[in-house]
């Protein structure tokens, strides 16, 4: 008698799931930022430079806030409303010297003051 066909013992294989996205995974890919940077010295340098710039800006902001507190200035955030605003018009609006706004926003340039930009303004003397 002919032998009965053997029953299939192979189970279907499910491919592994892609890695869960993390903040370090490039959207739309399974590649990490580090994977993409590994072969590109220019991107590595730019990323390091950006990290250093953020760290320097953070330190400058902390120092400015400490200097402002020392000078007796409390601050609050102001969102620039009009294209024609500048440090002087904002100082006039908040009835303070322009230097107070400069002290609260080290490195602030006129081109930074545009609608939607957030700057610190004096909230009044402590």
C-alpha cells in the first residue's frame, strides 16, 4: 500500500517586528540617528556643534536669569505680535528701559524680533 503523505510539520515563520521607534530613530526608517551619522563626518561635526550651541545658550540663559534676579527683575514671556516691533517699542509697551530687555535676552538681535517670537520682558520689580 502506498504510504500516506507526510503531515506538514513546518510552522509558518513570522518575520521579526521592526524596532519600536525611539527619539533616536529616524521617522519612516528603522535606522537610528547614530547609524546614519556613523559614516558621515560632516553630519557628526554638525550634530556636535549643535549640541555645544544649545549647551552654551542654556548657560547664557541661566546666567541672564541670575543677573536679572540679582538686578531685581522678575520676568515673563512675551510673544511678539507685529513685524514693526523692536526692543525700544517693546520697552515702551512694558514701561521699562531697553537695557532690561537686553539683560533678560542676551544675544537678542533685531532680526530675532518677529511675529510669534518669544522673548522675556520684565514683569516688574521684585
